[in-house]
């Protein structure tokens, strides 16, 4: 019914989904910060609150940037770099499943190959 020009452009839906994912994730860093502080690797635990806040802002900025044509390509690279930067947290979770007993072990390991797929998605959605 009321489709926008962006929806009709190739990749418009993918970009909106990517942006929405990162905006929601960034907001979650501030809504449930305790969950994110728990996954900060031990070497950064001293500054876990700051790490969570900075990564939340980074996700919000990347998500919003994907929606803006003038910053879309740079935001794609930003999100790829961000995904690489947070990979150690996912690795930490997989290596210490006893700390994350509420999450099935398969899910802890399943997150690891999702990182490169998310990077690919960020690249594709911001290059069209």
C-alpha cells in the first residue's frame, strides 16, 4: 500500500533491517547493561561499564548511519570494525560456558560463525 522509494531500491529492506538490528542492540546496552557487562572479557572487566556504554553508542551510531545515504558506506565499514572488536566477547562466552548457564552451549558456539555473516551483511547492505 504505502511503499516508499527506499523500499523499491535494491537493498532498501536489508539496510533498514541492518539499521534496526544495530539500533535495537545499541539501545539494549543501556536498557539491560548488566547482561552486557557480564560478557566483557576479564582483561576489560575493570572498565566494563564504560566498554558497554561505548559499544552501545557505537552500535547506535552505526545503525543510524546506515539509514543516511551520506554516511551509509562509512557506517558499513564502522559496523564491520565494530563486529570485529566485539568478537572477543563472543569468544569469551563460548570458552566459559559455565558463566552463561542460561544460554545453551550450542548458542554460545553458534554465535561465532554469525560474526562473519553479520560483517558480510553490513558490507552488502551498505554497498548498493
